[in-house]
C-alpha cells in the first residue's frame, strides 16, 4: 500500500511538473501564439468599452471623428484640423493648453457601483475602460505617468484625486463581470517618447504596464497605439511572456493583437476591428469595437441623429456572434463621471433583448452558416429586407414580394441545439432551408411557453409561429427559435 501511495504521489508530482512546463511561454511569438484564448472570452460575446479621461472635459470633436484625439488634433497643422484648432481657440483661448484641462477633470459625480449595475442590467459580460489613452493621462495612481511627464499626470494626484480604475475594478467584479482595461503603448507628447524611444519603453512603458497589471489583475487587455514601431522595439514578446508566466493575471487574461505595427491579425489572443464589418468566421477569436455614434470619447457636437438605434446594435450583436465574433460597444462618459442618458438607454434596451434571447448569444459558437434569406407567408408586420453594411444591419427595402415579407435569419449553436434568430417577426411560418433535424424536431420560441409545430421535409424545416398580438411578443427587433438536436448545413 505504501509503495502504491508513493507511486501515486510521484505520478501527481510529475503531472504537476509537466503541466508547469507546458504553461511556460518563451518571449517569442511562435511560443506566445500557442497559448489558447481562455474560454470565458469565447462565451462572453458582449463587452462594454469606456473611453474616459481628460479629453472628456472639452468633450468635443468634428462630427465623424474621434474626440479622444483632441490634444493631437489641436496641435496638428494643416487645413484638415483647422476646425479643431478654431474650436479650441474660440472656446478656451490661445494660451489654454490641453494640460490645463486636467484640474477640470473632477469626476465629481462618478459612481462606479452605478456604472457596474448598469452594465450588468445591459447584459454586458466584460468591461474595458481606458486606463490611459494616447495623451498618457492615467486614471490610476501611476508613478511613471507623473515622473516622465514631470508634473502630476494621473487621477490620484490631479483632478479627481481618486483611483478611478480601481473603483471600477472592484464594482465590476462585485456584479460578477470580467474586468480589464485598454492600454496605449505610445503617448503623443511624452518627453521620453519624443526624445528617446528605447528609454521610453524601458523606463516608462514596461514598468507602468507591469504596475497596472499587478494592481488590477485584468481578465482582458486591449493594447493600442502600437503602429509606430514593430513588436521587437516595443519588447512586446518579453512583456507578454511575463504576463503569461509570472503576472497575477496569467490564468485568466485575454489579449488582443495590437503589440507592434506588424502584429494585427497575426499575433495575439484575438483579432480586432473597429467601425468595420468584423471578420468572416470564427476560425480565430475576434472582436469588433465601435462607439454609439462616430466617436469613442464623448462628443458634445454629436446629435441624436448621429447615434445608432438599439435595434441596430442588437442586430449588429447577432450578426457578429453568428460569425464567431464578439461586440465591444463603447460609451464615453462626461468629465463629471456621468454616462450620457442616451447611451444608458441604448445599453438597457440591449439588456431587455438579451434577458429573453441571451441563451442564443452567450456560450454559443458559429453554426457554420452565418445567415440566410427566408420568406414568410402574410407577415403580420413588414420589417423589410436587411443587408450587412459595415457592421450594421440597415433597412434597404420596405415592399413585400408577392404579398410575402423577405427576412434574414442568423444562426448560432450550442452542443444540443441550433438557434435561428429572425430579424423581425417572420409571419405565420418560418421556413428554414439547409437544416438537419431529428425526425420529430422540438422547437420553441425563446420567451414564449410551449413547443411549436414544426414539420421537416428533407433539409427544410417549416415552423408554425404562435399567433401573437402586438403586446404579446416576448421581445422586440429579433426573435429566436430554438431547435433541439439540429444542425445547420455549412455554406460552401
């Protein structure tokens, strides 16, 4: 018995040793890229991006552009940036510098618990605030920020006099959400960056990155500002080897692909797109990010017509998830720490839809075919046709064809079920082609009790929808039909 026990202990020790060796990553992309992306990210599907810093005080940009680039734009020459320079001169005066905004960034109404509660109600699964943007201002007590700038340049020493990032980390996790942050590698006007980039990386960026990771143990890091140098010059491989092997975030952290000018869609845990259509499929994890209008940071020049509707964001989420992607939807709070009510409303409407249909979003994988067109008989309401334009679903036609309404249906899947998500109510029947089902398929409408009548003929499934009045629908905008044991036939 003792020999057996001794053997078991030795075997266990050997297994632990082997696993520890497997988890050791070398500071080379060939090794780092072998690290699997943690499953939580593949399951989460929906995150909130937060662009918030000193740039929220002016909170302005030319409509169609990013307001968080305010400092860069007012310092840029040429006619393209004339509107920015003129706005700053007219509003704040010739001698008012961007750094003069820092004491005005007070965050006096900032309530991290209120933010986190909103995100939970919105159905968000992970939260990604900007720990610092390209202006270098840190929203945590970063010693490196103030030291290299030669003045107070973090939220603990000037402005709010608070650890804004730490407060949000605590509140977010209390709501059961994953927490991480955006981190800009470069800083436009940092004195070290302008004079000695090697020293900047060694003496500022690297210790600052390690500090913020060690303090807040992020589950996700959205790196950015990488495009001026290759990853070798950023020493990104060394930094990520530390992150994966030694840091307190090593087990859970997910990273993106912005670690050098050559690295996008080549290296990292997930690929990124922004204000775009996302990627075709889920062969590698990916995420599309965008603001609610044209800017990530709050832009007071944007009006209500510049904002997309909750319906468009919901359809965007469905579209991206059906192709294997995630949506990182951005908000831009004001300098006082409040979130614009219109942004809150958009998030809450998404939460309303996800409370009914989240089963078809969270934890799903691409079904092998992202979408199909289908025709329903005598639709009770005409929603029109929908096509993918960039990453949004836009109405392009309102007329039914021969008395029938053309719809688009997106597919997602779990191990035991296929989900068909219809854009708009499909009418009396939903006809799905290219679907394999059991002989007697079990079909339900999420949010509605009971099974639905469904008949199979070859690879075509016809679902009889319930007769619902205008106030009886389980949700708005899109409706999910769950088909137990079914599979979508992949598109060729």
